[in-house]
């Protein structure tokens, strides 16, 4: 199987810099199911074309049990369309061979070019379209592609055999290269309506990561998610829930901006460090051994939890893939000793939807999160945390709006971050805490964090909720030394 990718950008040979593949040198790459070859049939300043050719070993697939699902017998296992029809094999090869471009990493030789919309033409000589040409157009045309396709016969020498489900397809568009590769990565196996490997929870994260910025608003997002996840209902429901809650704001960008803006306002106090240490102190004092960090961001609290052996089970959840990647780097997950690595897990997910993976934890930390939620989402989050997950201990922080008057850099009436939906006074926070405690059967205590002003209070307000239900997990407070 193969595809070609061409551009008439001037100079067209910039394509080699974007893909990190020299037009003058053919290259080969080993894959778990065969081998990929990259070469340039044409490369001059007016037009440049790269070809990705994937060789599949059908015998090897059968021997390693990675063959196409649902074979009826040995003949079907060895004789099928997988070696020449574009499918999830080609999608995986794209990610393996052009992974740097797919991730959007800029070329040092052509800075800024990766983010530019460039003219591209993709040709796939044999593309399965389960559902025919309408499905093909339904998937690509809403993304701005001009689609040209020709249905292929089963055998050109025997026209009476009729047509196959394969099409020769040409896709023309003007987009940044990483976005084009993301479209192909997701939609090739969707068109084939099959995958050559087992689909598990991690496939939801892959779909959301590569679909970021375009899938949530795609009119066929349900079809895409269902086929990409091989019609597994639980995975489809999880993916769809997170796509629906995506209101068009980029959580990665929001996370970066939030951190920068709030750090600017609070830098003089090192307030975030004080918040984290205070939260950690309460978690330790209550003897929690398993902790959720909801809205974990780049993992600053997670790092503190991981350093303390009291915390035997730690889970960080965030809606931003980029934040989770930063957290993994901060925690050096790939280099941790196995025993330590087993104590922590990072999950991509929304705070708006019930998630069984959040159940069974003794404690939850919610640090500077709720102020980013508008009223409907805050109400949903309240039920997710206090009703569904229902940890025995919740330690939660949020800004004190009254204290904003002490910052000269913050105009009167303005929140500390433009994404904040609200910032409560101490009285408003007290009322919210009391309502939550009464509704969900928790006791609550409030504490100031940071230097206190005699009239305006502290910059951060913290609440400690402890569950009243005797049937829930019992914490074991640390013994005084």
C-alpha cells in the first residue's frame, strides 16, 4: 500500500524540511508488521512529491496473530487486501515515519513553516470506503478538502465481476501539514471501518489528541468516533462525552495562558507554592493513602505526592493532552523505578462526566479549578466529585476576590485570569461550601492560604470536606510525633 503527498509551495522542496526526510536519499524504516519506504518521485522548486510505501508481511501477521480480525479460515488469513489497501496499517506507518511532523514540531531550518497553511495534494491509489463515495465525501469535505475519486473494479480483466469497495482518491487542500497528517491518521482506518490491532482505553486518548481542534465540530464526529474505536460502546461513549463538552476553546492553550497570567499576578507571594504545600499538609494530616488530583495541570502537586511514600496510589486527571505530557516529563515517568511508577497514573478526561476510574480513592485535591467552570459545568462537577467519585476527603482551593484589591497590577473589578468564570468573596465561598456539605453529607472547614490582610483576608481560600457517611472509606489520621 502507499500514498503520495505533493505540494506546489514555493520552494516546493521545503517539504523535505517539514517531514525531516531528505529528497535526495530514499529511506526505509522497520515496522512491527513489515517495512516502510520513503522516497521522492519528484523534487524541484515548483513541485515536490513524497511517497510512503508500506510493505506488509501477511505470513508474519498470521504467525504473530496480528492479522485482520474475523478471518474465516487459513486462506483468508494469508490472502486478503491488507498488503495493498490503505488501512490502519498505513495510519500507523504515517505516525511512525512522519511522527515529528504529525506532532507539529517546527523545523529549525524553516522556523514557522510548520504552522503555515500550505497547498497539498494527497493521492491514495487503493482506499477502502465502507459506505462508498458518500462516506468519503462526508468525512473530508467538511474539513475543506476537494475530493476526486474513482471506484476500482474487482478485476479490470473481468469487468463482469463488478466493482470493489476500493477507490482511487485524490484529496486537495490548503492546511498546515500537522493538521493534514492528523486528518489522515484518524480517517484512514475510519474509512476502512477496521483496525489491525486491539482497541483499548488508550485509543480514546489517541482519537482526542489527533482530533484536537477539528473533530469536536465535525458533523460526522459520532460516525468517526464509533468506527475509529471499532464500535466498542463504552469507548465510544467516553470519547463522545469529551467531544461534546469541548466548546471550541483549546484546553492546551488555556492551560498555558492560565499558568502564565496567574503566575504574573501572584509571583511576589509564591502563592501557588504555598497552596500546594497547604493542600499536601491537609492530605498528610488526614492519613490519605490514595489521592486524586483533579485538573492536575503540569503535575506540580503530583510530584510532591509521589515524593511522599504515604501516598500509595495517585491519579492525575486533566482535559489538556499537552499539560499531561508536561506532567509526564516533570515526573520523569519513563525513568522511574518500577515500584514508584506503579503508584501513579495520568489520565486524559473531563471533570464534567462521571468516570468509574475516579472511584475508590480516599482523597481528592482540587487546586484552583472550580473558578474556571461556568454554573452548569460547576453543577456537573459537583455531582461528579461529591456524588459519584465520593472520596472521604476533598481539599479544594479557589481565589478570594476581595484580596484582588491589594494588587496594583490588577485593574479594579478584573479577575486574576481571563478564563475565570467567577471569583468568590469569603462569604460567597462559605455559602457554597455549606450548600455542598449539606447536599452531599460532608463536614467542611475553611482555611486561609497566604498572607492575610486584616480587612480583605488571604489571597486563597481553602476548604476541607470530610465525608460523614460511615460506610465510606475511613481515613487514618497521622499520629502526632
